[in-house]
């Protein structure tokens, strides 16, 4: 069997509202062939269908992600979004093709444990965002989870090694009451937080928006530089406020231990 190792899968976030879907990512990747890190990878693709755009975000093994995107684009050509699962089903086809290739290339993987290790060490995931009949949909699929694209019932979805950190912020976010500008700001802020606390996440933060008419766009590097700067300024203010609040809370708790 080839000498395989686990590739960090970084962070992808998707949030949805009736007005649109915001997808954000970092831009750091590590290749299979070396430990070198690329800090400028664009992980969010706009894929045109006949009647609207779809956002396809990728996390994980860079080679597998690139090939999956190629397959997805090819199968999307001339296709109309006819159900909420049209794009998700194509994502499943792309992952199945990668699955087949990995098995052929690593035929010495005979046991279930060998196959599980093969998929674990080449794992990648796809986040698919689209609108159908005016409603937003996000599906997530990964190689290790049998390539099945599951609809995300919550108003947010995360994938990648930074997912746990991101969920701490997303679970308390009033997404349904936020407009697209504020959703963009929230996603950017959370990704900046993840990058600070997870070594596998880094590089520039990227954002893309899919509006309710099915038209997608990406934030320019100029805009993102301003957004990241604002995130850093807000974090400094937040840090000072957090320290003051923590001091008060600790003093209040500590006072309970004082002897009568």
C-alpha cells in the first residue's frame, strides 16, 4: 500500500436565509506529495446550471477536490436545476468517481480496515449550495461518509477540521433575522476565529454569495482585505470586553468560597 497520511481539511461554512446563501472558507491547503502549504487556494467555485448558479465549496485533499470539481462542472453543463437535489446528486457522482479511482490505484487495500484507512487519509468533502423554487438548500457530502450528500436542515452547515470551533459561534447566531451583509460579516468573523485557533486553517478568507434569484458572486480581494481588517479591530475590542467580563464573573464565583 502507498505511504498515506492524513491531510488536514481546513474550514468551509455555509449559512442560508430567504434572501441568499453565504459560503465562506479559508485558503490553506496541504498537498499529498509534500508538507508544503499553499495559502492562496480558492475553495469556492461558482458552477452555472441552465436556470441558476450553484456554489460548490471543497475541503480536504487538494487533488481529490480539484478532480471532483472538474467532474461536477462537466456533469452540470446543460443541466437544469429541477429538484432541490439536482446539484447534490451530481456531487455524489463526483465523489463516487474519486472513490472508484482510489480503489483502483490502491488495489492492495484488501481488508475493510485498509479501505477505511485509504478513505480517511484521502478524505475530502463538498458543500453544495443552491436555490430551488425560491428556497435555499445546502447539502454536504464527504468521501469518508460514503459520498452521500445530506441536506443540512439547520440554517448553517460546516465541514472541515475547524468545524467544532465554528459551530460554537454559529449555534447562537440569529441567522434567520440577519440580512446578507451581516451574514457575510458573521461568516468572515467566524472563519478568522477558526484560523486563529486551528493550525490547519489559514490564508486569506474567501466569501461567495448566492442570492435568491440564483445569481452567485464572490467578494473581491480588495473587499476581503477591508473585511478582515474590520474583523481584527472588532476582535481587539471583544478581547478587552471579554477580559473585563471574565474578571467580574470570576470574582463573583470566587466570592462564594469566602468563609463566613
